[in-house]
């Protein structure tokens, strides 16, 4: 089952644009960020059609177990459309909030671009995500989740089935008997017991294959540059280098993902290093073998036999020399195809997709940070604070200034490695970018969006005395090398500075520039710098009252020696330009800014 986080963090994945982000100010030109390429700008102007209020639509593009479909139907409109052509998929996708695929559908960049920003989740009902353009998904803020565990045993069992079938010529002998022949001496096989099996990729499937092969009396070695030694020790397998593995093996079984590093990892050069008569099983991905080189190695007698479930192109061409090779056993990508695995995968992916559509973070997410549920719950009020501080800070930047350098300081009594700031950073980026662009930013694309705009976010942690019960004491956001439309927002170091804390679960603004204050971050606020004198609260209050703008709070922060004060006024409604002008015209008001949260 896919474990998901609390719904408390539902805004993390929301791609809904917050339309209430632009500020009306005394100097209302907007700050600039680096321009986006035209294509991505156009993308982002398309408003998402699936609001959180309407039922989302899930496109199930390949056969999925009934239990998964039923789970989806409880939450979403489900469109089961199989065998769509790439063009049909691109047409349909603009009407879908999520898509579920297996290995047979390419979720290409074109698919994300055609979705017009509506597609929020790609669910891969299985392990391998090489058919999903992950970079494009991330750029579009689209979460990719997979179902990594439910088909492990099925794939491992299929690997063992192919290994044994190959060694004893089961498929060839079966075809021969069915063709009316009785060729007992032609199909003498080889034994598995005592032979060396090299498991290439010692992950979930690889280690289950190793366990089973040991049960068959094989000597198992493994190669996996990233596998922990204790996992190998637990199974009783020695981890060796790639060259050692392929040189020592009588049988090689492939279980690594298809990535740029593993593509064609078995090729002419590597076949040449193998023992003559080696036998190869591939239940991973066709692309990890150079298929033409395998044909050559078979013909040269280096490879005695191969058993393949997967191919570079699926289905492979009918006249494929590899498929037709007498010493090659093939199956049509059946690794995950057991009743049990398909049922499990369907439930696992349906739960992950529904959770993600609700805004929860799936623990099986492939392109977003996986933050444990309890950490997210604890950080929730700080997540809100982070976004609001970003939003406030950027609204303080004067139009024409390019925001480039942002410093975030987290003050906490917890040890730095006990504070996961990835989600907070993402939300600050969201707050910084959304008010001044048409972009939508979420946890998936925050870092990408910052990078694309040339925003450098540096993070610093200050270790404070006190109880580490709360994850954070305060968050400070500073924007360097810009001018501010509200000069008082610039602190002594010349940077626009806003700082906030969480009090009773509610985010508060506690500092603007060098002025301390305490403002609950709800609604919108007018911040004024004034000459500190009696009657100011009343004057501003009555200007707002004339327009029926409800004041939720007022607070004054003073710097006594300079006799200046900064007053923050919380308002429930947005005052008109005229009303804001009237506030600016009050003689003691030196400057003011209206900030929308
Ligand atoms: N034929 C089928 O129907 C199925 C195929 N698969 C394929 O099997 C692959 C493995 O699945 P799992 O074991 O669940 O994934 P996994 O992620 O648990 O294991 C993959 C392992 O490969 C290792 N690896 C990465 N690069 C490597 C390299 N250059 N050399 C050696 N090892 C490397 C990783 O460190 C990891 O331990 C999947 O990526 C998928 O493509 C999985 C399920 C069914
Ligand atoms: O899970 C995997 O990686 C698989 O290869 C299974 O593919 P399938 O879902 O059966 O198309």
C-alpha cells in the first residue's frame, strides 16, 4: 500500500494559481525576474480547469486491475482508453488531471505540453519509469509516482522461470514436440546447480532472484554500485565489480533500471569479456543490451543462450534476428503479469494517484522530495509561513529590480541535520515567483523554476538555545541587490528583510527591515512608516472605514531614537486605489505599501 502524508499539506502539490497575488502600491511597477522562454510562458497562462472543487479525471491508458479502477472511481471520473496513438493521447490529455500507464505508453514531453498545465500526476503502474519523460514532468510541476513493490516477486519469479526454461530448452522443445518431432538428444540442457550466477542490479527484483537462485544451489555474485553491503550480506551474496561479475558468470541476470548509464551496458566490448558459453536472462529493460551485439555474440558462440522478456522496441519487429534466433527464448514483457501482481500494482498506484490528487505526497513519488508524513505534519504551519514570507518579500521589491539573490535563514534549536528544509525552500520559491509571474510553482518544480529564472536561494541555519520541541523558531527571507518600494523594508545590511514566526499554529510577521512587529499573516496588510505621534491609528482607521474596509488588527513597531514607527494594518478587503492614496496623503505617513498574502 502506498503510504501517504496527512492531507494537512494539501497545498504542496497544488498547481492552482493564486490569482490574488498582485500588490497595489504607491509605486506599482512589478519587480522583474529573468524572462521565460515563450513556450513555457504560454503554457502557464492556461488556467487549470480542474479546481479542487470538481471531481478530477483520471485517464487509465493501459489495462489496470479492477480493484484499482474501483478505488479510482470512488474519487475521480475514470476514463479507460487503451491503445491510444501518441496523437490521440496528446488530444485527450488536456482533459485529464492524472494518467495511469504501464510500460506500453510513452509519456513524452509533448504529452505534458499538450496538457495545458492540467495534468498533475502520472502514475506508473509498475516499477520502470523509463517511458515517462521525468525532466518534462518536473518542469511542468507534474508529480510522477510509481508502484515499486507489488510486482517484485512476479518479476523475480519470471527471471527464475526464464533461467530454468533456457537451461533446459523448454520453449524450443515444446515447439518441437508440437511440430510432431521427438528430439531428445537435440535438447540436452545444462544444470544450474553449482553454476555462478551474476545478478546485475541488486535491488528489489535482483535480490529476490539471488535468494531463489541460491535455493537452486547456484553460486550467486552481484554487481550494483549503489547497493548496500549489508543487503548483499543478508542474502549471502558477494558484491563485485562489473568486470569481475561478467567474467566469472556462467549465467547473467539483468535487474538494473534503464538509464543513460545502463543503456547498452552489454555490448560488443563487454560480451568479449564474458566466459565463452555464458547464458543471459533479461527481465529488466531491452535497452540495457545492445541487441545487434547480442546477435553477434550468439553467432560467435560467446553467448550460448539468452532468455529475454524485454526489448528495445516493444513489440519487437517480427523479423528481429534476435527474437527468431534458435538459442533465444522470448516472452512478451510478462515479468509483472501475474494475477497477484496486477491486483497489487493496481491498488498501489490507485492509492498513490488519489493521494497525490488530494495534494498528499506519495511516498512513491519519483520526482519530488520524499519527506516523512510526521515531518510534514510538524512543518505544516511553517510551510504556510514560508510561502507568505516569500510572497511579502517579493512584493516589497521595486518594479524594475531583478530578483536574483535570496537568503533564507532558519533559526532553530534543532541540530541542522534534524531539520529538513526542502519543503520550506520550495514554498518560499513559490511565494517569490507566483506574485510576479504567471507561473505555478509547487514542490515538484520549485527548484527547477528558481533555476530557470536565475534565482539563487542560499539557506543558512542558526542554532539557537532552547527546547528543540518546535522544529523552528523563525524564518527570515532577505532579497539582496534590489531596490525596495518601501524603503523601511531594507535592513542595516542593505537587503529587503522579512521575518516571521509561528504562534499558536498561525504564521506571524515579526520583522520588516529593522522594524520589529507582530502581525498575524491572514488577509492582507498595509504597512506604513510614519512619524511617531498620537492619533495615527485613528486617522488611518477612519480612511479605511469610509470605504467599508474592515480592519482586522493594527500594530505599531517603533525605533525610538529616530522617532519613526512602522504600523501594520490587517484588512479583510482590498482597499481601492483612491483609499490607499488617501492614506498616503496623511501628512505624518512617510511611505506605505499594500501587501497581499
Ligand atoms: N519485465 C518486467 O515486467 C519488469 C521489469 N522490471 C525492471 O526491473 C528493474 C529493477 O526493478 P527493481 O528491482 O524493482 O528496482 P530497484 O530500484 O529496487 O533496483 C534496481 C537496482 O539497480 C541498481 N543499479 C542502478 N544502476 C546500476 C548499474 N549501472 N549497474 C548495476 N546496478 C545498477 C540500483 O542500485 C538498484 O539497486 C526496473 O527498473 C524495471 O525496469 C521490474 C518489474 C517488472
Ligand atoms: O514494472 C515494470 O517495470 C515493468 O516492466 C512491468 O511492466 P508492465 O506494467 O507489465 O507493462
